[in-house]
C-alpha cells in the first residue's frame, strides 16, 4: 500500500515547523473571519493572495486551505451562539445549535461541532489519500474533449446549486466566462475587449474580480442592514456527556459519508451535504420532534457533513485542476501564480506539495479541536465587534492588495468597478460565486474546446464519441433535467428558503 | 406594501411594476452585455469549427447571453403580478458611492499625495458610508494606527512600492 508512504511524505512536509506555523495562521485567520461579521473566506483569501506570492508554494497552499476550513468552523460558532450562520454551510447548524445554546448547552454544542468536524475531517483525509491517486490516473487519460466536458459539468453544477432563478445564474456564469476572455487570445495573440487600455493588456486579474465582487460589493450590501449582534448567556460546560457522545456517533458517520460524496460534486457540495445530513438524521431519528428544539444529532450530522465535504472538495481541484467552488478557484489561481499548473501531474511531479497539503488539513482540524475550545472566549468577544469598525479596514486591505498586484493604480480603479458590479449582482438576485467560477473557467473552456475541435478537424461529435467526455456531458444534462423537474424544483426552492 | 395585485398590461401601474422588478433589470443587463459583446467581437476573426478564431467563443457566448436575457424579459412581462419577492428593494446609493468612490480616490491620491495621506482619506470617506459614522477620538486614533501599521507592513516590510509622500510633496 502506497497510501502510508504517501501520507508519510505529507507528514514530513506538513509537520515542518514553518508549515505548522502557516497552518496555524490559516486556521486562526479562518476562524476569525468566520466569526467576524460580514467578511467571508472568499474575500479574505483574495485579499491575502498578493501576500502569498512571496511565500513558498507549500506554505501558501497550506495557509489558504487552513483559512478555508477554519472559516467553516468559525461559521458554526456564530451559528450556535448568535443564530447567524457565518458561512452558508453552517445554516443548518444554526437550527438546533442555537436552540441548544438557549437551553444553556452552548458549550456542548460548540464542542459537538468541533468533535464532529474533526472525526469527519480525519476520515475524509484518508478518503482523499485513497481515491486521489485513482482519480489522478483517470485524469491522465483526459484530452481536451474530456476537459471541456468536465468544465461544462462543473459550471452546470454551479448553476444548479446557486440560489434563485436558474436562468439568472446561467446569465451570471456567461458574464463571468466573457470577463475571463478579456486580454490577449492565446492562439492568435489578438487583444480582445481591451479597448486599447494599457492596464488591461494582460487581462483582468481574478484577484481583483474576487476582491471587488466579494469584498467591496459585500460591504455595500452589508451596510444596507447594520444590526448589532451580541452573545447572550455564558458558556460553562464544554464537554459532552456520555449520553451525548452515544447519540452523536451514528449521525457523525452518516454525515461524513454524505459529505465526502457530495463534496466531490462541483459547485458547493459542502452546503448541500449539511442540508442532506439534517434531513437524513431527522428521518432516521427515534425522536424527530426534538429536531429544531436542540437535538444534538442536528448539530453533529451536518457539521460532520460540511467538514467532510469541504475536505473532499479538494479532490477535483488537486487531481484535475478543476475548481469545485469559488474558493478552490482562488486556490488554483494561487497555484498558477506560484508556477504550478494544477492537474494530475501535480501529484506525480510534486508529491511533497500534494500530500503535504492533504496531511496539513488533518493537522489543521486537530488544531481547531485543541486550540479553539480554550480560545472560545476570544471568539465570543470578536462576534460582538461592530461592523462599522471593521469594514474600513477591509477597504484598506482590498485597496492595498489591488495596488500591489502589479503596482498600478489602474487595478485600484478596476477594484472599485467590480465593487459596483458585485453590489448590482446582489441587488438583482444574481449570486456572484458563479461569476467568479466562470471567470476562471472561461479561458480553460475556450482553449480545450478549440483544441478538441482542431484535433478532430472541426467535428463536434468528438465530445460525444469519447466515452469519458460523453459520460461527463450526460451527467451535466442529467443534472439540468433533474433541477427542471417540477417536484425537485419545488424542493430546491424550499431548501434555499430556509436560509 | 400590499401583496399581489392585478395589473393591466399597458397601464401605468404595470409599467411601474416592471421597472421595479429585479429580473427586468437582469434581462436588460444580459441583453445589453450580450449584444455589446457580439458587436465588439465582430472585429475579431470568427474562423470555422476546425480553426476557431478569437471571435468564435465570445460571439457564441454573447448570443447565448442575449437569448437568456430575452427569455427572462418574456417571463417578466407574463408574470407581472406584484410579487413582493421580485421587487428591487432599497438601493443604498450612498454606501455604493462612498465605498467605490473612496477606493477611486485612493487610486487617484496615491501617486500625488502618497500612502500616508491616501490611506486615511480612504478610511474616512469609506467609513462615512455607515450610518454609525461619527468623528470621535477612538475612531480617529484607530484610523491613524491602522494607516501607520499598514504603511509599516506593506511599504517598509513587504516592499510594495507606494510613495510615503507623493509628488505634491516632492516625494
């Protein structure tokens, strides 16, 4: 079994003192932004990206990954303590977690979330180690046709999981794809849509788009509703009782299984997984009437599911180079800037990096479990920080970050423009995440479609005659048909209404 | 705000309802962007399936986008029944102007006035977007501390080439 040898390589990388440090910085920052009002992981990772350019690739990726799953943890903390889910994936946790807190069991709910996440994270890490090499081998057989079909599947999945109207999400994805085409055309070198503006000759940086849409746009949206929030009650007892542990064991296992499966799905599987897990637990429970009134299963299952999903979301990114959500898209951007082309070759050519990141996720989860329970007092104080003290600082980091990308004020102006775009999209009920995904995937899609058709002398049927490509496209079609079926459509609407 | 009401197509209440719908404006946005893309791409070589030119992908996407916009528009005109969920709602023009304006101001001021002036201006103008905005000692101290800290970290520490004082001060 290579799996142990692989994990050992990973442990050597992730266990080094520098990487332990960056892992800690990542999970700490992640938890903090998950707890702080109105600052999401997408904006934070975008803001920090320019700083990671100076780090080594392992350090950068380990830290960014830490922010990602740390934010999930912080998100559940606010969900439990103030009934405000910090991240979309912790929406479900708020239902029973907040009720537990109101009954004086906030500490138990928090530690349940942490323990469930840790168990799920451990199992998901092992799953990645088992299945990533297999998927990587399949990926090596991928030609341009397969990549194009896979990217299409990814975009369709992002559409299906986006909130609101499907058509509007579809439009947002296309706008993203088009924005991604700005700059020189790879094949002919023709400048497209740059209108002779010097600052756009190399295209628009995805960091600017992410900072503008998720940073600035989010600020304006948040300023529309500035309500304070405070934690009521005190947190005394932290550890779950023997009875609690007995009740959470099975939900955690089921949640992990669901999350690991759904997390691989492109387009935000972690959130879907937590909803699915909650529904399953409620159906299977002997005491379904307790759900919504502080059932520990309602915290343990979804928390395990969203953490497992967050981990396995790395599988398509690391093996295929295809992002499954906007954060993975940013991490891919970070890899490209570090000179690493994401894809199946990363595992073979850079085993230390690949396995280092995977093992660091397990270490990071351990840190979250061990460090966060004693640090809960700090997080509680952070929850109460008023937004009007916070957002000017976010503005500053965005502006400096934008400037530092290529030391040009033009990027700062673009940042302001994308801030407006982000607010407009939110106002029109168009979710911005598909835009960013489209932006990153646009050039990849065009390139692969062109190559696939060029190799086959313009015969578009190649997309259907190659088996893997055909299966992927069928998957995309099946997903679309499923969502358009009236019964499932109604359920999707209900699922998004609950937020 | 009452719930649903019947609107007669062509009536002024109908026009009012349409102009305050979110999906109406998405349709306008998509059709404009789609057609704009097609027009802008006409100058690029279209090519054929076996050798796609730089114009091929954008024109196909632009056409799809315009089509989606049209479908949404048709839906808007057939479902105008005053559904409150689809109303545009409050637009925070002040916050939008101040947040994006302060960022533009930062970009304009940076080369001429330098980072030590551009940063506090950015924070001050940006912070004015909040309804809790007040000039008070704690906020001013916080602003100055953050400006100096950022200057130290980014300019001195990470070497981002932002002038401390800009060309106006001979920097």
